[in-house]
C-alpha cells in the first residue's frame, strides 16, 4: 500500500529501489513480521545484498532464537568471508538424536578435528591424548656417563594413544666410549611403572637371556637366569660396533 496526499492506492511493481537511504520494516510498536514465499507463493528465492557486493549482511533475532530450515533434499552452506569462522557461543551443537547423525560423510570428510577429548561411550571414558608419530633421541649410558660414545644410528620413535605408549629405538655405535657401569638408554617417554621391553641385540655379550626394563624414562639392560633375580649388563658386554633395537608397549 502506498499513501500519497491522503489517498491510498495499491502498487504493483517488479522491484522497489531506494537510493541513499535504508528501508525499515516491522519497527513500529506492533513488531510486524514479514512472510516471504507463503501460501500460493511458495518456492521463492530471497537475495540479501548485492550479488557482486562485499558488504556483510547481519541477521538478528530476538530472545527466542532463530530456526533455519531447508527442504528435504536441500543443503545449508555457511561461507564466512575472508578469514572468518563459523562460531558457536555458550551452546552445544547436537545431532537430532543420540547417535543419530554423522559429522561429515564417506565422500566429504573433515580435514582436521580439533578437540580437548573424544568419547565413544557417552562420556564414560575420554580419549584426551593422541600423538601419531613423535621422535626423540635415545642416549646410551654406562653408569650414567656418555663420555666418548658415538653413533652411526640414533633413532627413537613413539606413538601415544591415551595412556598407551608404543615405543621403538634403534642404536648403532661407532664407539662405546670410556665410561663404565650399568648399561641403560635414556630419553624415552617416562613409564608410570616398571615394564619389560624387548631388546634385539647385535654384537652385545651377555650370559643369560637379554631383557629390558623400563624404569621412568630409562631402559635398563638386564639378563635373567632361570630361578635367579635379574642381573645388569655393563659396558663390558658392549663393543665399539654394538647395535640394538628396543620395542616396548607400556602405560603412562
């Protein structure tokens, strides 16, 4: 309806253009609402903002919130401009029901998911730590000393899933140095309790079956005779070209 000189007349137009100002709708005391594409005029398209423009469009709602719906086979795409993000403040994003919907799909998966923890059993257990592949430098010690020890290979790797650590060490010497005492390797992720480790030796001398013992961040070289307590292997069992590999799984 348009009013001109006190006369009311119906106005039909393909478009209404207002230059140099703004159009306010529903700002009077009645708080009017506007329905677009209702009744017989369904399936209409509403465009807000110029197609080639860069100005942002703000959609504000009252205290009751806002509901955005689409057709049964339609998509809703949120595309922030520039380096913008889609943010959620003081609210949770939840599926339509418990275990009802998927995040991503077989053909459109997320690149990375950043979270403080993941639960697969409604919060009874939280996976709050994961390290896919980390490296460290294992250090061979004799009586705690490393004087003159040199390496051809000095590699340490581990994977951590929750509190479970899977550890691998490969060391090849070019010189065992001059220190004496109990042989051990340091530098590993510390274990919560003493745990056995598998040692695969090359050019290491020992009297009984060789085993490793993880103690904190240290792995001790030991040998065990039947019916006896473990004994420690010292620098005397090593040569300048000794090699060893250590694998171990333990909890932290």
